[in-house]
């Protein structure tokens, strides 16, 4: 199976952040990584492989080099969430009989029109009452279950000139149109294999049913839901599992909540990464001073997809900093990103060693781009950091497009990153060991 077929398999198994983290954990476990718990004392050994989760929707894995001394942390971070619509707690709407609809609210900044007139289902987690307390169960209803219907052009003659969609009116999914329809909550319970009466709470969202595909004359395109940011989560995981060195602690991060600002206990703005790195240092016997020295000799790749130049609207991108699909990994540079001159140079050197092409991304000067992980995470963990991404079209559509060669480029760059120890032995001078 090629790398893009494996990517599509990963995306198919990751309809929500909860599923993505579960799938990442399964792949780590298959490679011999041991799960540890934030609520227990960590016993970390040199040469050991570990991972920890928070909220079931964020994950940090780390590999401890066998001879770590003054080596720092080599890390890559991506995010597990994507724009969608979350199902409200009281979701049954039967006010438009005979239609039975589902109450939802937006999550993140999605392209609403892309969700119309396509089969949808529901996935997420439910919390179940058991004899031992509350347990989490993942849910992914494997059937065409819902649809958000458009309005016919005969009823809105201006629809192709200006389409303004109201979240509370236009984006309400349809579930049934007959008397005696099975309550949707029963569908969730059956999918999870539990009794309806035992469900105490849930976090569920809409999921498009359209499968991911590789297409184009030269199979150069890949289209799928959630490419932003599962393409980066997958590619950096590939690099993490295939790379490594003895002088550093290698770290893989996949955070939830990026699409809503990262300000949750499991987001990049939380203490999750800082807590993990400090606990690793303590378990290795480092003093606080030695931990700070390790951070000074650390480097982090913030990987979140970038806007490729649009074939129909190239005017939306900066003419001198356009990202092309399959043109290589793009370094993001502007005031909203963590990239600086030194981290840009470090990453370009790593890509040169990996034989990976590098591009530059900058927003057109009169447009504001989205935020990402790097500058947010750096408020909690002060390490050298670079923001990068893979070029894609229709970012935040429920079905996005990117390049097939770029997946391999990022995986190779990430492997070279994890193969390398980075030190600042002399102020202003970086060495690779």
C-alpha cells in the first residue's frame, strides 16, 4: 500500500478528533510504544517509547534516546480536529412535521455550502454509565444517515449570484420524514453497543460520507475530508515512526481544538506539551536548570496545511509567494506564525538533507490568514519553532484537495528532523549532530 493509500485509510478511520487519536494510539502501540497516564507517576527509561493522551482527543508520543545528556527535544505538532457541525445535547427537532431534523451548531470556520446535498453521518464519543463509573465509547454510524438539503433555484433565483447561509436555518440536517422514525439517540446507542438508558452525555458531530480518492491525469491530486490537518498528522507520524536518534527526546504531538483557537485543556495553548516535557526531564533526572538547557537545544515543527494557488483565482495569493500543489513543503512566514529567520534556515537545511523541495508561503498583504499551532504553542513552551504546511485547495471545505507527492515530502522531512540533534553550542550558531 502506497503512502497516499495509507493516508486515505487513516482519514477514513479518523472521522473525529477522538477517532484520530485512537488510531494514532493504535499505530504507536503496534510499534511497541507504551501508554502512560497523566494521573500516575511516570517511570521513563532511556531508550523507551511512550505516549499519553488528554481528553481522548489530543496525544503526545515521545521516544527517549539511549544516551541523552544535554540533548533537547525534537518535535513535530499537528492537529486532530476539523471544521464541522456539532450535535446539540437536545437535538431532536420535529417542529416541521413530517420532517424530523437534528439541531447542530458550527464548530470552526467551515465552508457551509460544501456540506449541502451530500450524505452525512454522525461520529464522536458517548459517555456511558457502568458499574465502575463512566466509560468512553467511540461512535461512528456506518450508514448514510443525514443530509442538509439545498433550496431549489426556482425558490431562490439569486442563489448562483449570492449564497448567504444561516447556521440556524439553512444548515439543519434532515433525518427522517415518516411517523414512527427510530429516535436518533437509539441509533447512537446501537452503534456503540450500549443501552440508551446508560448514555449520560455525548460529543458528536456531522461527518461527510464521501470517500477520499486519488485522481488526475498523473494521479497527482488527493481529495478527502479533513485533509486539514490529518495529512500533516499522518505524514509527521510516518516520519516519527521511521526516524530517531540517541542524543535527543523525539516528540510527536497532535492537538485538538485548533479550529476554535486552541484554548482548551487539550489544545496547543494548554499546558499539555509543557507538562509532558517537564515530566520527561524529571524522570530522566534533570534539574530545572538542565530542563531549561534542553529547551534551548530543542526544535519544533508546527505542521498545518497551507493555501495553494487557486487555478481559477490566483489573485487571492501573493504573486511572489505562491504555493503550488506537489511543489514541496511550504514554510509559512508572517507575523501570525512562529517562523523566524533562524528556524526557516534550520528547516531548509533539514529538507536539503532529505532531498525535499521547499516553498515559501505568505498571505497577500491585504488578506488575513488563519492562525495555527506554532505561535500558540510557543506561549507555553519557548523553543525554536517553524510553521510549515502542504499546499491544498478549498481549505475548510468538507471535501478538500491536495497533492499526492507532498505527503511523501513531509514524511521524509519529518524523518530527517527526528534523525537529527540540533544544538546551539555558540550563541547565534546552530550545529546538527
